[in-house]
């Protein structure tokens, strides 16, 4: 029996298509895995189901009834609940208060705690929990807190429960218990939607798997009839984009520009060791939660590291602040350009000069002419549009704003440049120009580290690729080994 039918679901964000005519069914009482790369559209589809997005094209039917929830409360009252990846509970409240929050039993105007705790204790007992509704949540483990979220779903008599990467912070014992609970919920006729990047979990608990790719529905497969290779092939299934290619000869030397030795940040990442050579483009690949950005920010001194060493040109250095990183010739072009890349009310000229003000000041005076000349140089080098030094960076397109940020760091004359998601949210022509700039930098002997979630970009532009998973390095691939299947294998399986 069909429980959910997504019929031609299309969703746009600022002119970009996040979901494109997605159409498939989920059966009642099955565990249905929803799979795809980062940005495939999985979360957007679930957000529609849970009432977070009410404006979209197409139809969602639950047991042959068309629904269009205006908010999350509408979805909850209809019997649709979500167990989030991030456990977010109110620590000052008891377990029972967290489960019933917003829907407490009342006696007149007052909360009927006796009735509420009786009902929530029954649910906790059903889940096999060893704690009680009256307990505080302060000392519960992550797995126990996740049981509270499942209890919350059952409190609302949910007939559909979605799990979004539920095992990311659980111990093996807690994962085993979670899967037992999911199996019991399935036996009770509850429909489970399960998002994960861990393919072994799909084969342990899922009945069927639907795959999204670039916002489009690809197929639904019976898990017992397929292999991991089939899943991965359907998830990636495309050629490397023609514009993400190296147009110049590879120019990596044998001279080490940067060496990282056993770098760690307690509870975030550990045992990170690698070298990047002059003239090389070294990429870091991985899925959401791999902690690649955290590693780069720690190298740059923007985040705290709790262990490890860094060597620049063979000499050990201490980097605790971005200012110290700049001193040693390291630049970081951040992922979030609007909040970390430039100053909102500054012009192109001022933003480009921002990281190198010592070059443009004489004693206490700022040399505006030098700032303008610097900007004009990079406007020509980077083909910036509009080519106006006085134009506000915040008003530029994403691609042109990224060029301003790159120019800002190139003004510091770095030897090592870290690009974190360099082409995120920019159009194809701007991407091609960013790639050209990266190749030019490598040809000049600069060492480039690129963090990217776009596999065609990683494959097309890299000399080498290091793959991370959950804060650890799990694989290294040379250029001849680069394909999407190999990268995803390491990213998902470790």
C-alpha cells in the first residue's frame, strides 16, 4: 500500500532548481532510504514533507490524501515526525517535558504532570529506555537523547518518521539499539524514511532506496537485489563536466610548500598528516560532516588546534591566528564569502586591500591611490564585472564577489592558498574563470589546497585528492585514480 506519493515535485531557490519534477512512492511500513550526493535535493524534499517549505510545484499525497502543510506543526499533527541529526533538547527540562513540549496534558489552565509523565513513561518503556520521564537530561548519552526524539515522534502518534543521518554521533552499541528500534517501529506499521551517507547502514535496515541526483529522481531499487557498486553508480552516474579540466600542463614540483603532521582538534578531527607541493593542486573531498573546513581553519589559525605540527618550506611554525598564517604566506578563501569573505559596505578597492593594509599606509595615512591601482590591476587580471573600483562588493554576482575575495588574498602575495568551496553558488562561466586563476597560480609555483563537494571539480582540477570522513583521512588518490566511484567509496565506507 502506498503511504507517500511525491508527484512531480519542483522547488526553486532564487532562480535555481533544487528539485526538478521528482516523482516516486514510499510504501506503508517500509524502511525507505533516501540517497544522493551533497546537494542532490534530499533535505529539500524532506523539508517539503515536514512543512518547512510550503511553496512548491507538484503534489504530495499521504495515503491518497493530498497535503500541503503550511508549517511543521501541521505535519506533526498529521502524524509526520523527524528525528534530526543534531540532538536539540532543552536541558533545563525533564525528559517527559522535552517529549511533550508544546503539547502538554492540561487540567484546566495548568499542566497535568501526572498524566503527562504516565503517558511518556509508557512510550519510554516501549522503546526499552532505562531512564524515566521525570529524569533530567543533563547526563544522558547522545544515543539516549536520540531515543527522546523517537519518543517525541511516538508521543504524536507518528505514522511516518524520517531519520536524517541519525548515527553520526552514536557509539556502535547505540547504533545497534537504534536499528532494533527502527525494526520494531516498522513491525508496528510505521513508515521510516532514512537518510544516510553510510551505505552499509542501507543494507542493514532498508527495504528500498530511492536515489536523487542534482535535484532529479533517478530510480528506486530493492536493496536485497543490488550491490554497493550499483548504488554508487546510480548516485554519481555522470561524466566530469567539460569546464572543470586542466588546460595547462601539470606543474607540481618536488619541493614541499606545506607539511601538516598529526594535526588534531579534540572532538572534531584527528591524525591529519599530509604534504602539498609547490605548483600542486591538492583537493580535500568528503561528505557533509567530514570536517574538511575545520582542518583548513585550524591550519590558518582561525580555529583552535589541540595537537600536531605545521611546517612551511621545511621549517616548523606556530600559527595561532590568521595574522600569523599570513606572515608565513598562507591565505584562506572561505566557504561563506558573504559573512567571512568581504566587508558588506566596502567597495571592491577597499575589500581587495583589506588583508594587506600595511602595504597601503604611510605612518597613519591610507594611500587611496595605491589601493585604487591595486584594484585596477586585479580587475584586469580577473576580468571583474563591473570593472569599477568604487563598486560595492556586496552588489556583485556570486562569481564576481569571489574574484574580489581571491584578489584580496592575492594582494598578500601568498605561497600557499586554501580554497574552501571556491565555486559554490556561482555560474558556469564564472567557474571556468576561477579554474583558470587556480591554474595560473599553480603555474607560478604557488601551492593550492582546494576543499570541494563538487566531484567533477575535484576530479578535473586536482593533482591529488585526500578523502576525509568524520574528521579523519581515509584515502588518498593520485590523478590516474580519480573518478567519482573511487572518491565516494572512501567518503562513504572509509
